[in-house]
C-alpha cells in the first residue's frame, strides 16, 4: 500500500479520524473514534492537552493507523467565515496585506489570528472570495498536543471546505448544492459548485445526538469505539427524504430541531436572495445529528429543495460495508478533510 493521510476532528465528545490512501482513487483504509472526558475539548479546541494526548494515543493504536501525518479539520463556533472583496494582487502580497485590511472585522488582534483567503472571482482589479479567521492560540494548542504523540499536522483545513470537496462527485459540476453537516453543537452549512465553496455558515445549535447523551450522562471509560477498514470497493446509496407539511410535524419536533430547521431555512434563503445566486438543485445532509428523531422531517418541511442523506459509503470506497449509524454519517466530513491532501 502506498502513502496515506489521516483526517482528524476534535469535538467536545470525542476524537474522530479517518485514514485514506493517496493517489488518483483514494480509499478509506482505517477509521476510529475515541471518547473524551468532559471538559477536555470543545469543537476544534483543546482544553486539557494531557487528556487529549492520551486519547490520541488510544486512537492511533486502536485504529492501527499507518501514517503519523494528519490534516486537522476546524469547525469551531469562534471561526469567522465571511465573504470579502479586496484589491487583486499576488498571493504572497495579499497574505502580507490581509492582517492590516481585515483587523476591524476580527474579534481578536490580527497578530493573534490565523487568516486565510479563498478567492472565488475577479472583476477588474477587485477579487472576491471567502475570508477565514481563527484564533491562533487554539490552532497552536492542538498542533502542540499532536506533537506530544508524534503526530505531524500537515495542514489545517476548514471542515466546511472538506464537506464541499467530499460531496462534489455526487452532483454535476454545473449544479449548485448545499451540504449540511449536523454536529452535536455546531451545524456546518456550505454551498458549493463543482466542489468549490461559495458560501459558508456555522450555526451554533445543540443537537442531542447519541454521543452527546452519553457524554452528558455517563462517566467516560477509557475504551475505544474503533473500527478498521481495509482498502477496497464498496458504497451505499443515499436516501432521498420527501418533504412534509410544516403543520403535521411541528407538535412532535423537539425545540432544538425546530430552531435548526428555521436557521437552515433562513440561511438558504439568504444565499438565494443575492442577485448572482444560482438556485440550489439539492441539499446533502450528513453528520450524527441527521440520525436524531425529528430532524429529517423538520428539515424536509422547512426547505423546498430535494434533500439526500449522505453516508461515508457514498463518498469513498472501502472493502467492508460502511459503519452503521452515527459513525457512518460523521465520517463523511472527516474523509473530506483528508481528501484535501490527497488531491495535492
């Protein structure tokens, strides 16, 4: 087997990773998830470096990852993602100028932020794209924690970009699609075309997934929730969810679910209201929250665009059937993070 790379996500409840082979046809070769004790981490942020380091050792050992090279997926509520237009210039000059240009947009001094600019279009001497800003201390903390267990951080990627990347083959290059990953505390929404992200929103909404319930009600045991998958071929078919009337489900929908459906509807409507926006052809839904009771009917009632559930078997090949339940849904984004390095 050739070289591999590991996509890694840090959530409040667990560490999750997927190892894929590099090359023209990447394959999922191993994956794993290890629970974290309370207060050890928050979405994409390490609070207790020692506890997370222990979990990382368990993860790499239990999943039998071959590679020590990892790509970090960032999806913190504290990450700023917004559309931004600036003077067109060479990439190296733009990197130098960006901290001075965007200081007023940042919640922290530019010297304490990690900045990135993803260009999308150019009109004359103006270039428009997505500005991404994260607190540098948070990124440095997780990189230093990885170093404790000799895992090398090759890159840090916005998790939403990975979602756009991994669902691109499920649509034609001309289609504009939304990918929605429903996590325990943050729902990521990315609208893309041909795998290129056009619009990103992070919605801070708590959803009571099984992992969240276990985390809140049980003492975390130092046991692994792991599975290893040899490279091979295999896929699963996404389930298309029909729309339902709003009135028929409102009474049975938990409050958090109703909030999520309303926020998603307004987010998609905001994107569609712009002059240059192209109508969405479909919405891909993934993440553990997609398995929560009431979520799918609520989303189907809130939005008119056809909706398809995406599992890891739909986006990458493997020798065994995809894992069941929430793990299969969560791994979609984790694989997307790793695919960014596989494409280089």
